[in-house]
C-alpha cells in the first residue's frame, strides 16, 4: 500500500505526531499516520490533505483500525487503513 504513495511520505509516531501535524502538506500531499489508533490524528490529516492528496493510516490493532474507519467514514473521508 505504501509504495502507491511514492517518496513523499510524512510518517508520524508517538508524541511527535502532535508536533508535526501543523507541518503536513495541504495540497496534493501524501501523508501516513503510523500507529493511527482510533484515527483522531488521521482525521485531522484528511481534513488538510484530501481530496487532492492521499492519507494512509497504519496500526497493528484491527480493532483500532475499525474505530478509525468508522470515524473517517462518518465524516465522509475515504482513507486507506
């Protein structure tokens, strides 16, 4: 899935996610949220980057991904999780 994004990926993990969120590309950007959990930050990224750009959320927990998918879908975002 990540290879589809090319080389311009901003990966955010742990507490650094909150510090870097303001530096995410806003138009035609490609960004990934590593350890996306329930999708709160992924939602913020989607609001900044979509529809022109691409957002991918990754997490090892299928339960967390299900929550993130529900949150993003309810807001009308199609994000690869």
